[in-house]
């Protein structure tokens, strides 16, 4: 395709006020969106500034929207197949000798509640197909006449200079702005502080690369846009569709059974899935996240993180901090990436429970007991707080099960609840008065404290019922407000949407304005990126439902049909 040396572009792009590539006979901007390119000749007769021009504008707009809907339909089809494809590659692995690290079928892996469960159908070659847009090239990098492909979707490293300027800018935007949004409390001086493993995987130009570019493009468009039209940005979904297609192709391949043999392969798959999950959270986190989380959890739930993380005392850390405090990547950078991604999976698994009403899929207690897996270095919250939050989900499930069977013992329920409450209060005290290493990082102490207070609210609602007027709930909510008013200046609120929602839903009417103002301010500050707006919707809905009966965050989300991932 030849390119014309004219800056004005075709008449279609001119009327749309978008940059045109000026290719002949038709520009890529128009052909990729399946709309008519009016070329570069004399001004068309319909450009009369009147009803003819208005009609043509409407036709072009309708064609672009129809193309957008087609792409979204294909994306949704691909998402529905992720759990099925994941099960498919597990079945393949079970026929081999090295199947110990692969997962087995488990109904708990279906996180989506009954109202949003995803259909599982037989896999066919067309199931996961999402048309790759022409604007994205997938040609292999060639060095000395040899292709660098290992697999059509998971490629080996290519020359970083082969990335064009636009996509290189998006990669930089990802590291500078999107990564801090995803992980606002990440400790760059910790074992998992060096992100070299991520850059290395991105340069392979596989599905992870396209997922990151799509996420970065969405974030950039949103932060620069005036309205919410960025949600229909074609370039964003071009890359997102390509990532979904390539991931599905990989999971249907024989190579998907080699996760237990290839750490780098497992790392890239987990990173891509979490990147796609973050894409949905950035858009509000109310849908389409379950397939990605299901795929991650079903892959790793029977793996042993301790076998992939260096736990020997005499083995040097893969990430060491020299005197200048800057973490350096040693030989096994991929393992550092796995530590980081395991922490992510565990975090999402535990906090998805407030939406699904279930319990964690992963054996969180044994994972959190691994000394090298420090959640505070990745997510800002101490391991003990996460473990107790997981325990509360099991307490809720036990209560519901016993109640349905007519065997619920109130004294036993109170005893179980008091054990969790006592441990929470003891650990909170140690944050400030014990020999806790988080004292050197004040924001980590504060973050762990707010999550622990949310856990206290949860255990009170499970034991005594979701009644905001209960003294124990009133006191805990007020403690949370006092803590929020003393927030460290450098600490972002972006990563505490879960405790804000849990605590805010149980605020009494005279305190509800505090949480409404706080979360509304977050939504405005972050330009409605992420799920701050979703949290506000849940809290307001819960407050309205409480006028009719006992409701907490989980019950309100179910009745409002909002199944959000609050991370």
C-alpha cells in the first residue's frame, strides 16, 4: 500500500478530525474500521455544511460503532472460552507423567456467581478467534535469516528497537503511570522490586505485549480525554483483542501443558492474564474479570509456591539490595516475577470473595506462611491481615451452611468470631507497639491497619448481623474514619477500595456523607478510572437497601447485581 505525502488526509478522516495515514487507494484508518474512505480528490458534494454532510457524518459514526460492537462481541466470546480452554490444557496435562503441578477439576474454581456463570462449550478452532486488526503487525523478528518464534503466540525476545515510536511511548506510559496505578504500594527496594523480568517478557511481542499496550492506551486515552469516549477507542481494543486471541491460541496448543517445566512460560501466562484482568478493573471492574481470574487460579491452585521460590536460608536472594538501596536483578529474574505474580493471584483470590460470596480457591494459609512471600512489598498489606480476611470468608460460609441445615450453634459461632477478633486486635496493636518491620514503612503500617479494621467490621457482621447500629460496628467504623483522617500524605487511596466499601456500607446515616465525599473525590481525582465509581454505587445501593432490612456489602452487591472486583 502506497502512502501519499499529504498532511490533510482523506475526506473521511478530515470530517472525523482524526489523524490519517494517507495510504492509497484507501487509508488504514478507514479500512480497519470498515467504513468508506472518501479518498483525496476534490471536495465531495455532500460536504455542503448542511443536511447532506450531517447525514454522512451519521452514517460514518454508525459504521464505526457497528464495527466496535462486532469487536466487543468477538472479545466476549474469547473471554467465555478462557475457563474452558484452561480446563482443556489441564486435561492434556493429566495424560502426561509430569502432571503433579497441573490443576485438577474443582467446582470451587468457578468464581462467578450463578447469575453470571459463564457457559463452557466444546473447543473448536474458531472458538477463540478475534480478528486481528490490520493496524497491528504480527510478523516474526528475523535475525541472521532465522525466525525467533518459539510458538506463534509466545515469541522469543526481539530487538527492542523494532518497536515503533507510538508503541514505545505506550510502553513507557505503562511503566511510568499504569504500573503505579495497578500497584500503588509496590516496594521497589524489595525482592520483587526489580521489574526487569516484565520488560524482558514484553519484548517478546506476545499476548502480554498486546495486553500491556491495550491497557496503557486505555489509561492514556482516559487521562487525556474530556469525556468517556475513550471506552470506544478502536486502537485500545485492537490490541486487547489481539492479546485475547493469542492467549486462547496458546492455551489450545500442546505447549500449554509445559507450565510445570518452563518457569518463563508460566510467568508470561500469569502476567498476561493479570494484565487482561487489570484492563477490566480499569474500566470499572464489574464484568469480564472472572474468566481471567478463573484461568489463573485453576492453573496454579495445586502448585507449591515454595517449590518455585527460594526458601533455603543459604541461598542468596534473586533480588538483592546493594548499599544504594536499588534492587538488582540476579540470574533468576523469572522467579522474581513468579513471586510477584503469585502475590497478585492470592490478593485477587481473597478479595473476589466479597463479590462472589464464596471462599478463596487457593490454599492461602500455606501460601502466606512462606517467609519470602511478603504481601506488604507488593500490595502494601501484611500477610496476617490477608489470612484473617480469608478466615472470615470461611466463617461466613460455615454459618450459612449450618443455618441451612438447622444446626447453627450460636455459642460456637460467637467463639469462632471472637478468636478472629482477638487476633486482629492483637496484630493491630503490634503494628505500632511491637517489633514490626513495617514501622520502617509508615504507609504499609497504615494500609495494613485499614484492612484489619475492615476485617473487624466483617467479622462483627457475620457474628452479630449486618446492623450499622450495633455498638461494636459503630466503634469500628469510627476508628476507621479517624484512621482515614490521619492518612500519610504520600499514601494513595487507590489501593484500599475494598476496605472503603466494606466499612462504608456499614456506616450509620450521619456518617455516610464522610464515605460518600471521600469516594466521590477519588472518582473525580482518578477521572473515573478503576472502580471508585463502582464502590460509590455499591455503598449508596447498600444504604438504600438497609432501609428495608439487614444488608452488608456482599448482600448488597448480590441484590444490586454488581459483581465487582474491588482491588
